[in-house]
């Protein structure tokens, strides 16, 4: 039996555009309407109207924290025009969570931008950071009294690479130079946002907030032990996993490390070119691995290895996302249970983990992959939007209630 400490956070996450529906003022919506994406988000899960119902389910599942994002394009649909009714909406969302005894963890940027912001050049232009900071200042001034945990930017590198290198997300560009520019701009925006948030709390005489990013960490592993593969694994780990964390820590702008972890990335590189070293995906299909429905390798031990590597930073960690899309709910439970056991082991060995936030509370709009991937603890029937709790969610609810998990048979694929 593995026991988690008293006060450990148990919860699930969503992001505005993926669940709310009708986010008509952002760059994703525009791209969806122009047919640039496979599916349009449309009404999504209508979480904007149904959030109370969804939070009641979270409560039923014994969650004591919930991560969600405030949609910048709702709050500021046109440059400089803040919509008081949207601020009121998010005030009610936060109040509803608090009334249920659920700690809000608020993300300020989760992949989407107001259309006006991207039309001006978006994150490619350093000068435009000021608009994000103005939004941050507005929101934090409104909610400082209610919110302790903030995430400024979700997965900055995933955003910059998908939007500016892989041409998968709006504005669908393919430039290493632009990707680097956007990445640096996001890092700068976090640093400034961190300082803005802390300043507001100081001025209001509130206890120090907890501010971080949600970093997407992957377990990079050798497919074959060649020198080229070893260098590639080293570079990827340094660049994709640690660059942001080290940079922000150096600037003293992390109060904790938000970790999003999904699985393993096997590395097998066929050329010494930088593009290959950094980006090439393993072409071999011979690994007898468990995968999610998008084909990502399941590798719970990787989270333990990453948490152990983070220990040296001497900062608490929050698992801000960990989850699986699958049609096999037994596999979902195995995935959750095994990750929890590895997290527990890392905690035993000295990494301070504050909580576990599963992605996602409900099935939702999985960006360029549309509605097919099912990550939810709660199933959504997209015909009538009926919510049904999955058995894996009930099992996790038992763990959140008791703070204990029985060790599952670990699948060791390393
Ligand atoms: C993102 C989510 C996404 C999830 C599954 C994370 O990268 O923050 O928005 O749905 O992974 O792909």
C-alpha cells in the first residue's frame, strides 16, 4: 500500500477552448472556420454553460483541486475592450469551485490567442507581450483573493513548435527561426507575468501566490545505443525538458514546477543534421509497447525518472497533466495507477510533489485531432452532451478519498 501525504491535491484539468464551446474570438476559431483544421470545436462540451454540473462530478470523484484556463479572447474580445460579463462568468466559476472545497489552479494561456492579437503578429512580436501582461494584470487583480495557484503559460514549447515549426496549429508556419523567436518571447512573457502577479499579491497584502508554467516533459529514450542517438537524446532532454525550467529558475520566477507528462519518445536518428537530431521520430514499429489511441508510448517509469531529475532544482512539483486517450478504460486505470505508484516512489526519494491533476476531467476537443481521442475521466456523448463517469474515474476517486493506492503489477518495458 502506498500512502500519499495529507493535503495532497487530487484533481483533473481542462482548458477553455477544448471544453467551453463557442470561443468565437480566438485564432483557433478563425482557423477552424477557414477549414484549416480537421474538425471545428463548435459547441465542444458546452462546459461554459454546464460547468456547475461538471464540478459536481469532480466533487463526486473526491477532487480537491481543479485546473482550468481563463480564455483571454473572451475577456478581451477586441483590443483594449474588456468584457465585464466574461469576468463575472469566471468569478462565478471560481466561486463555484471554492464553494465545493475545490482549489482552483488557473492557467492564463492555454494555446489560444485573441484573433486581434494574432492578427497583429502574435507571439512573433516581442512588442506585443505588453497585451498579454495587461490581461494578466487585469485577471490577477480580479481574482488574487481567491486563487493561489497560477500557471502563466501552458507548454510553451509545444505551442511554439506546433504553431511555427510543424504547421499543425494556427498560424501553421514552418520556420525554425520563428519557433525560436516565439519560444523566447513566451519565456520573457512568463518572467514578466510572474513579477506582475507577485507584485499584485504584495500590494494587496495577500500571502505569496504559487506561480509556474506547465512544462511538457517527455521521457526521451534510445531506440538503439548509437552515438548519434545518444547525442540526440541528450539534446532533446536538455532543450525540450529542461531549457524552460532552468531559464525561469535562473530568473527566480518559478514557485513550483508544473509538469505535464504523457509518455515516452523513442529516439532513432538517421542523419547528423540538426533538424534530425532534434525532431526526427523513430520509424521503427517493432516495439511491443502499450500505446494510447494516438499512438503515444505509455511509460510510467519515465515520470519517476523525470521527477528524480527535477529534485536538484529544489522546488515543489505539481503534476499539472497526466492522462491517456483510449477506448479501453481498464488501460486508463492501469495508466493512472502505475503513474501514481512511480510518483509515490519519487516522493519517497525526496521530490516534493504537491498534487496529481489528471488530463482531463471530461472528454474534449483535442486540437488538430478533433473529438476522437477520449482523455476524460468522464465520457461525453457528443449527441446530447450527456456526461457519464468512467469506472477508472471511480477507482481514482477511491484513491483520492483514502490517499492510498495498492501497488498494481508494474508493466516494465524499459
Ligand atoms: C495539452 C492539452 C492536450 C493534452 C493531450 C497537453 O499537451 O495541454 O491541451 O489536450 O496535452 O494532448
